[in-house]
């Protein structure tokens, strides 16, 4: 894990070093200053800095891990002739609008997964002078950094291990972001209004970078995060960092949100993560299944599954389903909530369960 984390951090620093070359101005940058163009809407920007940062990140990854696949925001998916099975998900500039307008909440985000499990992640925010990182089973950390120069990142300060929000404190803050699509944004407004009440939040924050929102839940600056319709590269690194800080996390069930959006959740929302549904017009949707398994030792059977699969809040994450178990003598009742198109995979993973 240490080797993957070292590569992730080096790649994120390389991307952030490009972002650190942003001209110092007291006003928002103009289109000519940064080569900015819009993508899906008038608020969805890409700049020359996005592209340069992704090129820098890819150079580091391909230098150290030439047989790994890469999925990035600006240049899409890169496959290799002899794949290792590891795949990197990168966002070279998360918070492009902030970057253009002169707001400091933007970063380079890098994460790697293997067979569906996220292994390591790193996020560097050059204007904030902060970095966050995590590796599976090893915890999450943050540190202060100095201003990054191209190829010469400064030595970070003493790392601080992250432990998530302070439980039970008053004035809880919920973080979110909003879709560029009006219909999807309307659905999210309705859901967030309910969450503010159910979760007893006093206010909401909108930093403009999903990766940094997740990091700020991990370090306890914010109490929870909920956003609908993120792409994988938006949440990949931040979700692992939050998870390794001990924060409950729900990742989207689908990689591409354009056609199959889902929630990215972190922290205590006042409602179980798996109970928050997708929008009514979703082409696939989520479902709930109930099954049972007969076993001589129900407690031991549950322990075996717990060792096989990662945790998801108070349950397990299996084939993108949230799965709960209830032991009753020689029978275990199984409840699973997740995407309709993963039902067969779930049943294969839990082949002894009668659904």
C-alpha cells in the first residue's frame, strides 16, 4: 500500500504544481489568461491548466505504473496492452470555476482501485497550502504545505491523523454541490431540504470542490456531505480519505453519472445512507431484497461475510449493495439495498442465501 500511496501523492503534487502557476491577480481571470472553454453548460469550464495538470499527473503514473489503466476527466480512459488490474481515477483540477474566479478551493485529486476496492488516494490544494492522503486500512492524514513550484514540492509539515467530525456538537454543517442539469438540481434541492431537517443541520456549505468537501468531513471541518450526480473522478480520492478517517461513506453505484446518477454521501445525515433513493426518472433505479440462509452457526456465518467484504456504515458493501444481517438461532435474515442492475452479481456473491 505504501508504494501506491507514494505514487498517488507524487502524481497529485505534480498536478497541483501546474495549478500553482495560476497568475496572481486580484480579479477573476479572463478567458484568454487560462484558455477557458465551456463543456456541458455555461458553468462547466475546462482550462489549459486542467489539461496541463492532467498531463503532469499521467506522466507520473505512467512512469511508475506503466501497466495500470487511467481514467481522467479531460482525456478519458487509457487502456494498456498488458493491464495489471489497477486503475487510477484522476481529476486534475477539481473546482475549475473557483480556480477561474480566484477562490482558493480547488485541487488535484488522484486515487487507485483494484478489483473494485480503493487502495490509495491523495489530494493537494495548492492555494490552501494543504494536502490529504489515505491508503486502505492505514488511516487518513493531512498536512500543511508551502507554495508548490513545478517539480519542486515543498516538504510537508508534520502529518495529522484524521478522525472525522466531532460527534454530538451543535451547529452541524452539511456540505453539498449542485448539478449543471436543472431537473437533476431540482431533485437535489428537495432532498437536501429534507436532510437539513432530519439531520438537524444548522446550515449548509458549498465550497465548489467535491474532493475538498469530502476531505473537510474527514478532518472534521464539516459534519456531513451529500451530492447527487458526481462523476467517479470527483469522489474517488475524497471518499477513501473520508472512509479511512472513520467516516461512513456511500459511493455511487455507477461510474458515469450522465445517464445513471447516484448519491455520494459522507458522515451522519440523520438517515441511513442506503435509504436515500435516486430520482424518480432514473433509468435503472435501486431495489431492496430480503433473503435468508440456514446455518449451524449464524454468528460465525456473519463473521465470515464480514471478513470477505468491506463495511458500509452499519452493514457491508457487496456488489454496490448495502447489506444487513440479523441472526436468529440457525437462520440469518439478509436485507440488501442497491442498484437493480447488480442483483445477479449480489446473488452470486452470496450464493448460499435464498432470496
